[in-house]
C-alpha cells in the first residue's frame, strides 16, 4: 500500500496489514463523501489522507487530552476595547508564533496550547520569539494537570502564575511516546512568567476576534471526527465537527477566504497534518465550529525577574 510506504509504517503480519487496510478504506469513504458534498455546496473545504488514516480510534484518542474544568478557570473576563479591530489578523506572519510542533502519542495538547499563548504574548511584549517547554508542564505541573493523561490550559496558566517556564531548548519534549518522566527541579527556573489569566466571553465570535487582535489565544475544540482529523485546505464550517471539547489548540488569527470568515488555528500534530499544521475554522454564532468559542482563554507573558 502506497500510504504505508509514504508514512514509514511497518506491519509485521498480513493480519495486521489487512486490519489497517480496512481502517484506511473506511476513512477513504468518509473523505470522499465529505469532499463531494463540500464541492457540490461550493465550499472550499477539502480533506486528505495523512498519518492518521490507518490509526484506530483508541490510538487517535491518545492525542486528545483537553479536560474541561468549566468554571474552575476563575479568570478575569476579556473586555473588548472601543477601538475598531483590523479586518484580519495573522500572528504567524507577524512573527509571534513558533514552528508547528508534534505532541506524538501523548495527551499533552493542553501544554502545547499553553506554550503557544505564552510564546505569542512574550514576543508581543517586546521579547525575542522563543519556544517554551511543554515538557516542563507535562512533568512538573502535577497538582492541577495530568501530563499525557490530559489537562487544561486555564489550570496550566494558574500553575505558571506561581512558576517560571523554561525554554524548549533547555527542557526539550520527551513524552511523545506517551511516557512522562520525572520533573527536573534544576530546570524549573525559566525566563518567562505568566500573569492575568483572562477568559473570553463564551459563545462570542466578536469577543474571540477582539482578543485575537491583541495576541494568540488558547482554545478548546472537538477533534475526534474525520472532518477535523483529515482536514487539508479551505474553511471548515457547520456542525459536522461537534462541540464536545477534547483537544487544546491555539487560535493565531482570523480572516476571510472566498467570502467565508474563519479563525486560523495552529494544531500540535506536526507540520504534515492539515495545511502545514494549521486549520481554518469558520466564524459562526454560538459554540462556534468545533466548539472553538466555548472556552477561549489567554494570559499575559513577560520576562521573569
């Protein structure tokens, strides 16, 4: 199978190969059906095969680690400014977003979303763009979050209000196989600290846009459907994605493509996923596409003293 060769998979038995081939066939049918419906409706959304095409549901679920803590966030609420915001914002091209990362087989998405917000705010506050350590959060934040077994960006920000965060270079990511090591206390002193946990009002696309006009924002979404997992290009709209929050990602801007408004979102499944690691989710009322407007949260990141 060409897909197996492209992604470097190796299946030891013919039974395993046939099992994976059946998964691929089922996914292929869904991809073709969604692409056909999107094309007939004149929508830009297109799905494609990727490294997830032969994975079981259980294997893919390991990458979904957001834990909904609801009102436990207890942050200040974002207050929109009276200024008119730009028609589009892209913190990637503005230089406030690090390269796409890969969480691997670990439910640590919450830590990648958290560092993404920290990295953006730190750069916007006048510091060099710096990749910060997901591994420190995974290994050391044991009082509020659960490493590869999931966590919350809001609780991670709360933990960071009392701890500084080291760089990725000094404290590299090692939990990609799903095994969390022990916290290295000697590396806990880092160059950045977090203040002012802020919640964006729920179900408010205007509020999320306003927050994004200031900095990248951590968001939770539902990511267990084929329409999300095999996204390739265009704008994902409608209710096909669901709103049962299970994955933490990073909103890095907004804009319009072929007349459809979207939020630009950075994922943590590697640069071969989606559109070079990114997805465009439509701007819609209520919970938003994939539930993106249910629990947006961000914090201010500054140089540690």
